C-alpha cells in the first residue's frame, strides 16, 4: 500500500522488540493511507477506510503493539468494543484468540460483508453483534465469558468509555489485559483511571493515538519504545510506559 508522496503521508514506525507480521493489505483493499489529522507533527502513516476518516484504523506500530500484547492469551477469549471495519480484530485473531466484536456499524450490510471477507481465514474463532455496548458486551459475555484480552475503541464521548470500562471489569478473567485506544480523549483517559480505581495497574504508550493499557493478575503489558520523532504529549509521568 504505497503512496506516491511517501514523505507527506508519513512512514510506518514499529517499536524495536515487537514481533512483526505483514500488514493485511490484501484483506483490506479499500484502505487509504494519509497523515494523522488530529496530531500536529505526528510523522507516522495512518490508515482509514475509503469511505472517510471516521473509519480509521490503528497505525502499524499500534497494530503490532496490540498483536504482541494479545499473543500471551493465545487460545483464550477476547472482546472488542468498537471494531469499525475489522482491522484490529484481524490482528487479535492473528494472535490466536477467539474474538467477540461489538460494533453498531455491523447493522450496515456492506460493512458486515466487508468484515466477514477480511477475517474469513479465521472462521470459527469470531462472533459479531451490532448491539452497542454495554448491552452488546453483556450479550457476548453470556456466551463467551470470561475475556482475557479486551480492546475498548468505541464511543469516546462521556460517559460511554467509563461505562465500557465498568462493564468489562466484571466480564474479564482474573489474569487479563484491557487496551484503550485514543487516550488523548478525556473520556477514555477517565476510563483508564476508573480501571485503576478497581485495582488494575495502568499505563499509557506514547503512540499516535495514545494507547492506554490496564492489566491484572499474571498478565503483563509488553515493552514499547516510542519513536523519538514523536511530538511531546501530555501524559502523567506515572502512567508513561514508552
């Protein structure tokens, strides 16, 4: 997925030490590559569906951070709140987990068919619902409880991230990791702090979208080295993981 103006759209950074796998360009043929619109000075390439920037994906560094974190739970159950076009789910499935996806966008037939095509190689290891969180999470937990790995990347507006955090707290296994994308959002950051209040350990990776992570029991976050070219971000020192 190359762009004629590579410098303008940024580059794919990957933290040293992360296990790398090829980007799933073939499974997501309608992806567009560009700069991150929210962050001035961010040098990294960003991907989204051709229908618009609201259908954005994790960038390469964040995708592999997700993949490497999920690998410690191979064979166990994972949950996604906010699956968009299935990009992040593909990486979690590639890590060997069984994934339940809660995404209101699945109600759109074109979106639903596109995701099914993208993850068809993992048939038998995924479950989908168009019911939004928290009802969709409770529906997933009814059949797939408990979850060892969770990605929260749904509605960032207050109070929804906090509701997501409380819901998954009660649906997770004793040894679990919850990742929260876009911790630049006050609502998402508050959700991370809420998990801390419930006894989880927590931190934030200095990625383009600021990837938050909470963990408990024997589960551990993976080591991440931020790109030195990334602009400074407002992250409390005690939460900074990279």
